[in-house]
């Protein structure tokens, strides 16, 4: 099954900007004032990845999210096929500049990554982690609340999106099974 | 094709880059460790700076919430702390000095009384268990301690002066630029360990902060209670004995006993009908009951979740390696090691979700 939680539904078509403007246009930080963004700029972590480099692996403990400042990121899910016992890797989605991923780790306690992320090309990521969020909440509680509200919105929207997809799938599965029963009856 | 395990030229470059970054990161850590442990007075200065840092950090963050710059937010609590220390010194230092001098003058008397007490104790034990040379052993220990203490006194004073100068300097910059320094250090960590390192840094930092603040507040309250009790009893050297007991109280289990020993020796040497000895025992026991029943559950418990056997082992190892300082710092060090091992274990054991 496709892992819809990794699809970006907050994609923003922005052009090349500095770190501050990249942060300002991100869905999570768009309510922050310029002073708060300036503080955030000194807290976030900019990391560079080579093509094929693993950003994180499925099953690892995750502590935060990444915003793509440059490049492309592939999301994969690894699962063991019950019949053969082999490890199957499924490409879930490709994320591009301004997308963000891994945000669930910001609210989980020692939560493990539900997918793996790999850099597709030379990629620059802005890492925003739980210690960073706690630092902001501690130093500027109002900024922390703004981020947390947006984060709640993101997680809520992801949940709604996933629920809708599951409902659609169940409906189609039900329709298929009723068609089969009708066919058998006729 | 398995995208997560295929070795490409780019991935070989990644591995090379990781190794180089890891080498630089580890070298920096080793160099920092060597500077802190090998340069004269640096270790104690750093230790005191960390205590000051963790004590003031919440106040600095609180001031920053009011829109003050980090510099001003650091300067204000620093000024308040300096003012408090200067006021306390102005109020109590003359008494502390007078009591220390009187104690030093009477030291031979206390030594003699202590030896007499040990002799009595030894005679009683010898009657039951056969000949024991307790007196000679203790005498040698006390003599060597007194000689090294008094011979090394000028060196201690000189060291204390250096530490007193270095501590505010280090702690000020830790508060002002500590985060920037840690970010620079963490930026050297290879990508695959970055989240782990960042999380470890945060977990150890918050646990240390909580532990140091809790232990400091606990010791201040214990010291204040003992001082009040000793003053009420009109017992000599109240400030010195309470201060010593408060510092020793940081060491779990053994600290309170070590802290009570000088007061008990003085009470013994004072002679009398033994009432003073009983009063001192009751006072120290009562303060320890308050500490164990009220202070520890509210302040310290749950901050460092260590098994009592681990704590005792850590104290013994710390004491053997670095004496009293080792006994005091062993608990935060062992809890930091525990956090590190738990995080590393979680990181390297791959559980598929």
C-alpha cells in the first residue's frame, strides 16, 4: 500500500532564496515574525547530502523534520514479503525543493522512522529537530505556540488525507467484492 | 533493485567523507578533553563553569523571553549572582575566616581527642576480636592528610584564585555563545549520526541541568538547616561545619556521614556529659530525614534514574580515581554515560516499523 503520510500536501512553488526566506515560506513557520525567523535561522541545522546518501533509515529513532532547500529526496518503504521472506523496497514518492518530511518525529517520543529517505541528487536540507523546537518554546514561547499550531494542522491534514484514501480503497474493495457476488449469483 | 544498499561511486565518496568528518569530530573531542583535564586548574574551572552555566541558563532564557538580547539576558543574571555572592561574602566571610582560624588553632586538641576516642574504641574491639592496630593506621592517615593540607595550603589558595578568575569568564561565554559552539561542533558530525548526536547533546544537557540545579538547591537547604541548628545549639564553627556538610551532601549515601564526622569529633573533644554528642547526632539525623523525605522526592528523584547499586559503585570508582571531586561528579557522569549507551543502543538496533 502506498504510504500517503509521506506525500507532500503543502508544496510551495518558491524560487531560490536565502535561509530566512526559505524558512518564512515554509508552512510551519509562516506565522513567525521576522525577529522570530532570525532566531530560528540560528537554531536550525543546514546539512548537505551527496546523490544516493541516506538521510535516515526506516526503523531508526527520528528526532525531527527536514525542509528541502535544494535538490530531490526519494522516500522508500522497506517491508518483508511474507511469502518469500525477502526484503522488498518500494519507492513511495519523490520530494523536491521547499517540501518537508519527517515532521511526525517532532511530536513522537523516541518514534521510529516509518520510511527511509535518500538524496536523489546533490541536496541541501534544513533540519529542524525536537531539541530545536523545545529551545524555541523555551526562549520564545509565542513562536513555539505558532509552530506547534501549524504542526498540528499539518498532522491533522495528513491524517485526514490518509483516512480519505483508506475510505476510498475500502469502498472500491467493497464494490469489487459485491460485483463478484452479483456475478456469482447470476 | 534495492536502492538502500547499492554501492555507487557517489556512495563511496559518502563513506570517505563520513570517515574524514568522524576523524575530525573525534580529534576535536579528544583535544578538548586533553585541554580540560591536562591544563593546570582547567578541570575544576570547567566544572565550576558548568555548575554556574546550568544554574543561570533558565534565568537567561527567561530574560530572553522578555525580548532582551542574549548579551543583556546573560549580563543581568550574572550581575545578580555576583552581587549575591559578594553580599554573602561580606556578611559571612569574616565569621567564616575567624571560625576556620580557631579550628586550625584547636586542630591538635581535636586530633588528640579523636586519637583518645579511637584508642578506647580499639581497646574495646581488641577485647572481643584480638589485637587491632587501628590507632596507628588512623594516625598515619590523619598526619599525612594534615601535612599535605597545610603544606599545600599556599598552592590551594593560588589555585582557588585562578579558578575564581576563570570560572566567571568560561561560564559567561558558555551562556552567551555555548549554543553556537555546540552547533559548530555538531556540524562536524557525519550526516548518518547527526540526529543521534543532536539528540544526545540535548538529553545529556537537560539531565545535567536538572540534576545540578536540584543538587545545588538541596545542598543549600541542608546547609541552611544545619547552620540554623548549630547556631541554636550555640555550637562553635557553625558556618564551617554547615558549609562542609552541605558540600559533602552532594555525594549520595556516603556524603551525609562524611559531613557529620567533623561535628561529631568536635563534640567528642569538647567532653562534658555526652549530651552535646547526642544533640549533634539528633540534628544531623533530623536534617537527613528532612532531606530524604521532603527534598529528594521533590527535587532530585526521577531526574537521574539510577539503581542504588550503580550509584554506590560509581561513588567508589569516582573516589578511587579523583578523591572527593570524583565522588561529587561521578553521578552526573554515570547518568550521562547511561543516556549515551541507551541512545546508541536504540540507534543501532534496527526495529522495522
